[in-house]
C-alpha cells in the first residue's frame, strides 16, 4: 500500500505504486530494463531506487551493465541514473530518506558500474542529504552506504566517506558504551538490540574501510578503526565464514597497507600524538584479530564449512598480518597458536584446492610460503597446473615464487612449472601486454631458484625487459632489486641472452647509486657469470665499484666477500674501496631481549675484512660465497653468527626451545634451576665470538675457541672488557 512506501516528501501516485510492484516482480535485468525504458519519465525517487535495487539483485545485471557491457542496456541505465539525480534535486536534502540514500549507494556498488560521471553526480547529490541526515542513519543504512561507496571506487579522502565514517564511529562508540553499562562482554545483549550493529554490518564496515584505504598509520583514521575493531572483538564468536574472512582481510589491509596523512605537518607535539594514536589503533586491530585467530583450528574450520574463497582469504590475511611477528611464532594466542592455525588452514587447503580458482590458489601458495608451511603446497600446485592457462601473470609469478621460497620444486612439481612456462610464452606480444616488473622478476627468480631452465620462457622475459628499455633507457619501471633478481636468474641457469644485457647495462650505469649492497653483490656476480668482462664495459665496472664504496658500511661479510670476488674477476680496481675494505671497523649489535637481564643490550665488536691471498689455491670458507681466496675468515662477523646470537638473546631459559630442551634431556637434569646460571657452553671456531658474548650475558660460563693470530689480536680489544 501507499502508506507502506517511503514518501521522500511526495506521495506516490497509484501509477507509480503499480510501476513499483511491477519492478519487484521482475528477476532478470533484461525485464527490469524494459520497464525502466518504458516508464522512466514517470518514475519518482522510490521507483528509481527500486529499479536500481532490482538490477543489483538480478543474475544478469552485472554482465549487462558493467563497463563494456551491452550498449543498449547501458543507455537505459544512464537514463535511470539521470532520473534519480533529477528526482533528488527536486527535493530538499533533509527530505531524502536515509533508507533511500543507503539503497541507492548500495545498489550502485553492487552493480559494479564504477565511478562514471553520472554515478559521481548521483553520489554528490546523495552526499548533500547525508550531510544533514547522517545522524539519523541506522547501523544497517550506514554499513550499506559505506560498502556502496567502497565498491564504487571512492577513497578515504572523499567527502561522503568522511561524513559516513564520522557517523559510523559515533554510532559504534555509542553502542559499545551502552553495552558496557549493561552486561559487559555479553554478545547476547548486543544481538538483542533491534536496530543495533549486526555481525554482517560490522564486517562490512571493516571490509569497506580497508577497501577505501584506511590505515592504522594514519592518525585521522584512528577513531573509526578503533571503534570498528573493538566491535569486531565483541562479536568475534558470532561471525559466519564470510564475515570472518572479511574481517581478517580488512585487518591485514589496514595494518600492512596505506600511509599517514600526507598533508599533516609534524611538530614534536603532533608527532607524539600521532604515534600514540597509531600504536593504539594498531593494538585494537591486532587484539581483535587475535581473538578471532585463536578460535581457528581444524575442528572450527570443519564445523563452519568454509568455502574455497573463505580459506584463501583467511590464509592470506593471517600471513599478511605476520602474526608470527606480532605475537611470536608459536607463542600462546589466547588458547591457540600460529602453528595450530596454519596446520588447520593447510588441511583446509588440501580439502578444497581442487575447487579453487587461480586467484585463490595463488593466495594460498603465498600464505603457506609466508609461514614456511609445506603441507598443502602439492595440492595447490596440482590444482593450479590444471588451470595455469587461465591465470594472470601475477598469479603465475606468485605461485611459483611461493614454491621456490619453500624449496618445493622437485619432480612431483614438474607439471606445474611446465604449465606455467607454457602459459607465460602464450601471452600476447610483451610490448602490448605489459607484463609487470615484479612478475618478470619473480618468474625468473623462482625458476632459477629451483633449477628449472625453460629457455623459451626466459627468452620471452628478456624481450619484456628489453621492450621497457626501448621506452625508457633507465628502465625506471624496474627497481634495482628486480633487475638484480632477473640478472641473477639468467646467470644461475647459465642462460646467455645478449638482448637482456644490452638493455640492463645502461640502466645499471645510470642507477648504480640506487642499488643496495645485496643488489650490487648479486648484480656483480651475475655480470661476471654472464661474461660481461669480455664486452669491455670498464665504465660499468667503475660505477659498480664506486657505488659499493659509498655503501660499504651497509654490507655484511658474506655480501662484501662475494662482491669483492666478482668485482675483481670483472677486472675492477678501486683504490679507495680497497683502502676502506682493509681498515678495521667497529660494529654494534642490539639485542633488546637482553635488556631484562643485562644493563646493556648492545654488543660492540671490532672486525675487518679477511686478507686477500691473491693466487692462493687453498679453498677458503669465503669461496663458498664466491669470494676469491681470502683467509683469516674469523676476523669478520658472519651472518650465521648473528642469527644464532639473536636467537640466543631471546632464549631466556634453557627450555625456551622444545628442540633444545629435548636434545639436552638428561644432561642438565641435575640442575634444579630452570635458568642458564651455572651451565657451561662451548663455541668452536668462534671467530669474533658474538654468540659466546650473548650467552655469557644470559649467565652461561662460555669457552670460546679459535686459533689464528690476527683474530686473537682483534678479540683482546673487547672480549675481556
């Protein structure tokens, strides 16, 4: 009846009521568009809203009406949007019902029609109403509105987003305060509220904020993010699989992407305030995520009947959040652990992999690699291989790079790598297709890492890189890391491709100063392996040497030895670099975990680069990282030494590691105290002895051994202080 319909300031005529009833009976977009085409001139705002809602719910609406769809259908849609704008303008902003505004935004977003000029005009008119009526929107209307503008492609700086965000923040905060005054932490009280925030509403807001680019690093976003994720915590046990996946995805996006407000100028006061708000916001998001993740195990996933897309999104989000970093991998997580979570997710991946599309499979591969979980990778590889010809370049590159990171590329994975290589070379002309730099680098690196020499694919990748170089000699689209990865891959597989070198050499000459130590090292090694010395590129070699000299303090020992060896084999000689390398250096290493036991958590060592043996034939340790006959390897700090020392610094008692505890079972049992005090450790071939120093700070009595005179002279300076 007329009385049941929103009037928006105008009573509907019987004819408009009949039109509305006809629209609600239509289920296909084609039939709805016929009604619109015939009667749009008679539509009032309610008819326009109903038509858009029905189109959004139809099975064929998105196919007909998205950009590039049916031209006649799009023409009718444009007429409908124009009519909606006209009808809104005929009313005062306060006369447009909140339900109508929310329905229009939600329908446009669901149709996926993008932010065209007409849609932009409609949203601008709706914004005027939101500006005066935002406080009267109920939670569902706020959630639908924000979701709609997020789907349309707006960002966090848009006026309508700011208006809706402020209203949502106020609404959520009011409801949370109301709950605290009634029964604390009782989700049943929350759910009993007739027009309160539901699980779907909260999850949609979280998803929308992330899609709009809200970030924990932007202090201006703190209020709404804190309110939203506090609500997430309150409803954590009530989310269905889709809502849970949305919330975790949103948490990952807000924590790991986005940036602070670029227009904000720092003073000491504002910077301190911003840092506090960022920390508070991050804590709220991580806390909410922790509550949800702690519930995930194999039983929970089986009971919830997660679909493939849910498994993929949850796995990706957990990996993206880096919960192993935030909470300490394996530490208790409110009753669960990261190992439990990813073990359950890996089992779920195995179960549903055959039903996943290539995007979901690539997400799972990336997530498993991020957490170092091998279980489930074969199922992913097998399923992806069967669909590789449908995958995008990014999906192909992500999947094989994940397997390479895990070291999973044995005989059982041959079908996948064959399928990926075939898919890559079947892409259209590289100049037209514009394969992305990161995809080129990841594909090359992954195949080389696993020893998969696919000549045709590497020819294709070389052509892609060369095509970019034709447009831009400096190849600015590629980062130094990507260039070094590509060169390293070709060199590792001994693929000589002059096209690649011709394109890469001018880029390295122009941008050598941008390369970090690892990039310089890998690039020098690759150029040597690919025979660049024979090309007479003296200026290139000088540029690389000069860049290394300027970044000398940032090299670790392995990188520097490898670089010096490659640079020397290339015929490079840099007098200033040699002088700097031969000098002693003081290096300080901070171990924050020691702060609770020792007044100083910083260890300072004196080191230098091992001597050059010239034409020595004796194999030295540094030959394993492509050095060139250098001896006295103990006088420098090796990466493995720091890794062991850092791990020890966090092992505040012998039972910190289950593996060490098991290995030492029966050997230390006579000591009642569960501490390091009174125990004896030995480090053989200790070099500079960093692990021994850290262990001594933990309370162990350390015996640190080594035998060369140069090393002993260095160690006297700090070991006995």
